[in-house]
């Protein structure tokens, strides 16, 4: 669902659960965001992550933001998986 452009910094826009059934380093997973957007990713306990707003949103500048979420394990060779996340920004009357 769209996030209003006046949402405060730190607003959670997505929750992600990441798991790898392997043991040891092969089962340790990290996530990162690729792309330019006012978003950041924060690790939470239990293999979950939150995608949060990292700066103010402005619908007049961009009505949506696209980033790629990349999950990577610590195995050798490292395995990875990715998906695109689209954040729609809803308008708030600025005047």
C-alpha cells in the first residue's frame, strides 16, 4: 500500500523474513538494498529485516521508488537471491 509523503523518517514500509536452512556460515544471511531511494534496511532478531524510510519523501519529485533487495549467504561460493521492491508515495496536500 502507498506510503504518504509526510511519513516520518524511520517509517517501516516493508517487513522481510529471510532464512537459509543450511548450517554454519552457509546458513548466515545478510541483506542489502541496491538502487537509489530514500530507504534503508535494518536487521531485526530472528532473520527478519525492516525496510524503513531514510529521509523525507516528496511525491512531486518521485511518485514511486524502486530498489532491489539482495539476500546473500556467507557460504563459498556465496549464494544470493534478489527481488524488486516498489514503494508508492501517496500525495498529501502541501499547500
